[in-house]
C-alpha cells in the first residue's frame, strides 16, 4: 500500500496514478493531475451502495456489468498530460471492458454517486461537469437524506447534462436499459 505522505508532490498522468496502487488511508481520485484523498464512506453510504448494487444486478442486461468504487479514466487529457480519474460509487459499463486494466469513460453507460451531506456539493457540481465533459451518457445522483431521492442526468450534446426532477419512492427509466429502483430501500 502506498503512503500518501511519501509520494512526490507533482502532477500525475493516468499511468502514474494507476501505478501508485491503493493507499493506506481511504482512497484517492485524480483531478487535473492532483491526488485527492477521499475518506472511507460511512455505514449509511455503504448500505445504500450495497442495496443499489443488489437492485441493479438482476436488471442489467447481459452485455453490461455493474461494479462499485472502480477507477475510471475520464479521458479528459492526453496520456502524457496530468490526468483525471474518478471513482463513482456505482458504475454500469460495457462488459467487454472487463478485459482492460482500467475502465475508460467511453466504457461507462451510467455513473452513480451516493450523495451525503459531506459529498453533495462535489457530486452535484464538480462530478456533474466532469462526467458530462467525459461523455458519460447517464449520471444518477442518489441523495440518501430522507426521503431518499434520485436525480437522473442525461447527456445533451454540447450543453452537458440535462437534469430531470428528483424522484422519491420508485425510480423507473428505460435509459440506457429498463430498470426499476426502490429508493426507499436504500436506508
């Protein structure tokens, strides 16, 4: 495991970031080449993630896969330039990408973030812009403050994401595949 305090202070490319491996405190993301330390989520966040994964598992078509907390190269810069890698709470991606060492934005159909009081601004603003810039077609923001809600965001060309109104209770969509989520089961 890597100790963040021992790392050189520099801007990292995606390849350099991946070579660092796991850290000994929480996990990291890479933003414009800078390491961003993110603390381990709380029990409520972990439960919501697990329940969401469980609900998605049987509804995802066979050509797709669902995982949690995996690094994604947002492909916002050239390989030799400072990179951007985020780790959404849940990711639905093309199953054929399992052959790669790292998921790329082009593999992702849905990035899902579980928003808490501590992460809401990051999830609703910074990641909203970054995932849109990366071309991820669907971004779902699940807010686990009661009542649990989901905001469905669809890529609208050069305009970024078009956000739908927050849904509580049951979330149903056909994009990018038919799915029904019971949001009240996430707490």
